[in-house]
């Protein structure tokens, strides 16, 4: 397994070097278009439907635990050029959103929207919080800065255990951003909320006019399949959030995916989606098994936010910094990023 993982990492690094050699030619072309008052993708982004892979971004931090806004622009370019990913999910679980202050979350949202302008297709900002006023304020801010959508996780301390109460909470948050799409972030393993997603879909659009779909981060394919059944007219976006099971979700009717591994397995998953769309299930299976092998290796190392930051740092060359500094838990990645033998 280790040799295959090493080969994967080497290929990623080689691809990065090749793309950098083409960068100067592209920049010259882009400057010419800008001089003429044009810009690539300016009109296309608004026309595209949210689909495909969405990277759940990590939050870059300095060694002393301050958010590092200065590298977001590099991060955007890395996702696009090296991973083929043009959709991001900011301040979610992977982004340590609930460990950040409201001000930090706003600063990160602003930087992603600014740096992603005319480059990324969708910048989805997670605005969920334990406090309703904080969630409402983050939603309003996301709309004001031009985010392409917002997502909301359910409160996980004082839990909304009844459907009507949960929908009321979501409605109150969504009302602060009436002009942009709203997505429900369903992740029972972390929130402890056991209300099936399929139940929330009933009447959701009537309650929340901007509701567009669900980020479904659970392994319960029965519940997911029933969500798909309710999506018979294609009115919802169903984004699956368990990366190692994506092919199974696609077979059931997922329209896209949100996950942390798309920060470094974006190309492989895009290829899997393409193979599946063409009806080449055998090839799609090969891509899924390949990504599962990599994920399995990283799971053995811990596979938390710290490990994700270490992997992205290694492959992108962008320092992502420590994990979860704000919680004062001294978690360290078990991946020896500075060890040249591990890279090889």
C-alpha cells in the first residue's frame, strides 16, 4: 500500500511542476483578455449548477495559531490547477469553523470570496453556530460579500430534536440571506441529531424558499436513497459527504460531493465522475478503489484535520499550519511532513 501511496504523491508533485512551467504563458493570455475588458469564466460561473466535487477547505494558520489569510489566493490556484476543483465549502468541519471566532470566520469568508472571484464556480460558506444570533449574523455577512450560497449545521449542544424546531432554526438563519441558495448540512455522527434527512425535505422549500439541497455527511444510504426518491424532479442538489463511498452514492443518485479529500484527490474523483457519467462502471470502480487505498492509508495515520493539513501542505507547498489551536488541544499530525523518506 505504501508504494502506491508514494507513487500517488510523486505524480501529484510532478503534475504541479509541469503546470507551473505553463503559468507564464497563461498569465500573458489572461492579461490580454483583461486589457480588452474580458475575463475567462466571468459569465459562465453564474450559469453553472452546483455539481461535481466540492473541496471542504482547511483553515490555514500561522505557527502561533492566527488565521493565515495571505495564502488563500495560492490555495485557490492550487485547487483549480492541481486538483481540477472549482467549488469550495468554507468554514465547515474540515475548516474548524466552530472553533473559530465570528470575526475570523467573516475574514475567511471575505478572503475566499475575493480570491475566488472569476476563478471558482461556487464559494459556499458554512454559517452554522450554536448561537442563533451568530448564525444569522454570519448568514447576512455571507450574502453581503457575494458568497454563492450558505450551509447550516444544526446546533449540537442544546439539540433541536424535533423536526419543526430544527426547520424553524434553519428558516431563521436562511432569512438573513434571502438572495442566495441555502443548503442543510446533515452530519449526525457529529451533531447527534437523528432526524432523517428525508423527513426534512418534506415541505422544506415552502418553509425556506432559498433551500436548494443537502450536504449529506452520513453513511446511512437508506436515508440517502429516500432523499433521492424525493428528488424525482431534480429539484434538490444532493451532495454526498463520505468520500470513500462516493461511487455508491452516485449510483443511488447523488448530484455531487463535498469532502476533505478533494483537497488532494480532486483529479481522481473528477475522473471517477466522468467515467460514471459515461457509463463505464468498471473504470469508475478502479478510481474509487484507488482513492479508497489512499484514504485507508491516511486513516491509519489518524485522518483528522491535522493530517489533512499535513497532506495539503506536502502536496501544495502551501503552509497550512497547526490544527485546532483555538481549542487549546495540542494535536499534532502523525504524518512526518518534514521527513524526506516519507515523501518518497
